[in-house]
């Protein structure tokens, strides 16, 4: 089985632009979560989607949004980029989205905002 | 509120020696506890988890962790370290009471860099 796939792998944007990141979960997995990883703040939860519905959301501004499609693929969007949005964005999937399940992570999208 | 602490930024051990990476947590209800490992330029890989039952949990690559409720700790251990174990290790916790039915808000520690020297 293919693992979690995130595209693109690297992205460079300028302040004020918007960006869309893509995540394809493991086949059959229904839950997709997004995390932001930075050297200063570590790993922080952005949101979780299950069956095309956002179930949980972390403490991020409304500039950060996402969606999930009927095939469980997910996208996250960041509008009006700020320098502080530079980070590794990780997508993770799980089979049934239960809280005790392990997460399978993708390799991430490294976003640099100039 | 949920929180997790990894008190050591870096742990250095010699190959063949036992290793311990420390983790303490705080939740309101019962904890679901996880350890993940991250290699350079890669995503996180699952090592092991504690949900309920036996306090000693065995995981991938010879790692194990002991859940201690009274000390609110979940330290990661391995009897004999390998150079290939060198990586960044993350402890994570989720409050089962709050997020019983979903993957919401897994709280990660800051990470501990493990360096194993030959």
C-alpha cells in the first residue's frame, strides 16, 4: 500500500500570497489531520477531517482552512501568507479516525514565505 | 488542559548502552499516549502507544515504554542502542475524555534529539 502522499514537497511564496497544499491518505483511511511543525513552536494541530467534515480545529487564525473530498484526499489553504507561516506542514491519516489509533504521517510540505 | 513535557532537548548514549527518553504528561481524563520518531527531512513514524492495560508497552525496533500513572510519565526505553536509532523523538498525549471519538488535537512534546555514538 502506498503511504501518505503530500504535494508539493517544497514551496516558496511571498508575503500576502495564498497557498494550497495537498494530501492523499493511505487507501481506505477516512480521517486526515494536519499539523504545523516549526523549530520554535514544535508540532501544533491545525485541524482534522473525517467524511468530508471538519471535526476538530486547533488554535490557528481563520487564514488557515482546509477541506476533504469524497475520496478522503484533503487540501489545506493558507491565505494572506505571513513570514511566520514558514514551516513544515504535515498531513497524517488514520483508518477510522478514532482517538486511540496511530497516525500515519506524510513527509510534509516545506513552506518558505519570503 | 492537556500538556506534555520532554525535559531533555538531547540525549547522548554510546552504542550498545541502554537508552531512556523521558516524557511526562498532564490531562484531565485518561491519557492516550504515543511515541513517534522523526528522521531528517521525513515525517513522523509511529513507535508505540498506551491506551489501557499493561503498563509496559512494546513497540517497533525494540523500543518499549512504561506508563506510570502516579508519576504521570511515559518514558521511552531500549535495552541496547544502535547508531541507526539517532533521530528526533516525540511524545504525544490525547485526553480520552475530551476526544474519545476523534483524532482531535494530539499534543506533542518539543522533541528529544537522540544521538547514539559508535
